[in-house]
């Protein structure tokens, strides 16, 4: 028993507090724990509450996993208690306060790194300073990148070659250099900090640079999905990387708790949306969701409502609101919700939905997605084709992966990359374009059948890769074994020095 604890691998995970980053890293930490690693997740009190039930459940099954909470400096940044996650921001000022609060945690976290004496730290890409922290402790830092290999490769190419700068117009198409496939974009589709140098450019440059100085990188992806870009990433950055995804499918494989992922409250026994879905034919319903950050302006919600109605296909639509009174008190949306209920064509869920459960339902035939990587992976795992509606950051790169590389997506035609807090009151996409994309995705054309076939094939591959002998499974075991070997080598070196 003593020998076993001596060789127990102790790994710290530091997620960045926004759902698109935090959820996959917590899932990854849980997968490590389920394979014999002693895991500590460092986070703040309100963020810990969103996943504590899952951690307690793992603990009760005998896995060595815990959360280490650091207090969030709410008062110092002028915020009420409990606002600790980027998704809580309702104004640019609040976003700045939360971001500042996160940056103020650095010293406390570095002290924890030293006190907990881990064998390795896995930290989000958004914490570039942890490279130096790991060097001070002479331990490996593994960078957790919360999006696709493809998006990282595209971003690297744009930053290196600046291909968009040779075009006079923001709407001219240019080819991304150095990729296995021909990928065309316009300057307007590039993230603003990459398109032009601004105050956030240096911040992102530091993150990408820190990845190249890490021991390696962890990606929530899998071999069959983007192997070409995994290889390109390795050769371009010159560091090791391991794809061990899709982690949401892996960690929830034998777990009924996926209903509550990212939510504190228990799910009702038989919610209304489930009764509604149960009444629908297989693959007949479109799921519509824009993730955990984006609030669509009212004009766009109106266009989307009309587009969904005009398509003639059934839909289940998650609408987020900034506060209790916004959207839900909107007369148009309330009347639209009532009308869709009466004709049994649509169902609106307000503010939060158990996405994994919905995507797994046999009635779902496709999804409208903002092209966030988590939603893409969850849809791929469910074998579903997608309507691509990117909004900001690397989502436009992910759109190209879905539409041009994997050919499991239909573009809705968004033309401009706009920061999620800067969406103006106008509609980005008109109802006619929305209806056209829905008909193409949900119809019965030959093109649609081929797309579904490809999506199903990837869904099957996503299930195989996390089973014993699958690519992601083997990558995880290989990484854990490598970290154990490093630990043993360090212990041997120390004992030799002591002699």
C-alpha cells in the first residue's frame, strides 16, 4: 500500500472560469481520476458549486478527486459575492471586473502549486504565466486548449503569414496558407485581435507562445475527427500533444448525472420539453442553441423565430436571457411561444437546458450551433449534422472545419466576427437564409442523406475512440504512464543525490 501511494500520480487542474473552458477541463480531470490519478481541481467558490455534485459522486465511487477553493476577490473588484464566471457578465464593465478578479488570483494559485507539490499541472491556455510556475517547481505544465486543432492551426497561420493584409476589401476571400485543404475566409471573419493589432493582441500572443514552451498540450478532440490537424499542430509547434476526447462522452458514459451538467438544481422527473420531444418522430426536430455566453439581439431573435417557422420543421430552442425580465417578458416571443405550442411545431426552453440529454434524444435530427467546440463535439458524439452560425473568436474557423473539411455542416451565412458583448441591435442573418439552411439540413435531399451518413460515422468513431484500445483511450494511458515515469525518474535522481 505504501509503495502504491509513493507512485500515485498527483495532478493539479486549473480551469478558466467560463463554461466553454471549465466544463471540458473538469470532465478531463474526472477522466484522469477514473484512471487512477490523484486529482485536485483549483477554482473559486461559486464555480466549484456548478460541478461539486459530480466530484462528490466520483469520490463516493472511490476515485481520488477533490476541489481546492480559492476565494474570489469580489469586494476588491466591486462585484457582489457569487459573480465569478465570465458568463455572469452582463456589461463590458462587469466583464472587466470579473477578468481582473481572475488575474488577481495568480499569487494564491502559485502558493497552492508549491504547497500541494503536484507531479504535473494541467492549466488552461488562458493562464500563460503557469509555464513559469511549473519551471520554478521543476514539473511539467500541460496546456489545455479548449477548442480544435484546426482552429489553432488556422490562427497560427494567420498570425505568421498575415494573408488578409494583402487584400483591399474586408469581404475579399483569401486562402489560409499551409493547411492540408484549401480553406478560404474573408478578413471580416477573423477575430478582431488577429485582424488588426489591438490591446488584446499581446494577451493572446502570450497564450499561444506559452503553449510552445509547455511540456505538451491536451486537446478535447479525437483521431478520426481531425488527425491531419493534430499532425500539423505537432510539426508546427514542435511539442507533444494528446487528443483524449470527446471527454463529455467519456465521463458521462456510465453516468446518469449528465442531465445536470453545469447546473446546480436537480432535473425534474419528466420535464415538459421531454414529453414534447417524446411525441415527435425520429430525427424530425432541430435543436437551437447559442451556448453559454451569447445573447442574440431582439431583432435577430425575431428573424430566427420567423426563419424556424417558415422552414416548416419542428424545433426546440434554448433562449438565454440576461435577467428575469429580459426576453421572457417580450410580447413577440411570448406570442410566438404560445403559437408554436398550439400548432405543436416548436418548444422554447428559457435560460438553461440539459444539452447532452436533448442531443441524445432520438427525435433530434440536427442542431443550430454557434460553433463553440463543446457543442460541436457533443453534436458529433450524437452523430448529428449542424447548421453553423458562428459569432466570435475561433468559431468562424470551426465553421470551416464543419462545412469544408468534415462536410457535416451547413453555413447560415454569417459574414462578420463580432465580440459576444458587442453585438448590436440589428440582425446578422435574415429569416430567408435561416429557413433555407434548416430545409437543407433537415430535408431529405441526397446531399442531406450524405451529410447525415458522415455525421453518424463520426458519432460511431467518437464512441469507439474512448473504449479500451481506442485512440483517445490509448493517448490517455500513454500520457499517464509518461508522467508516472517522470515522477519515478525524479525520485530516483533525488535518492541518488541524497546518497
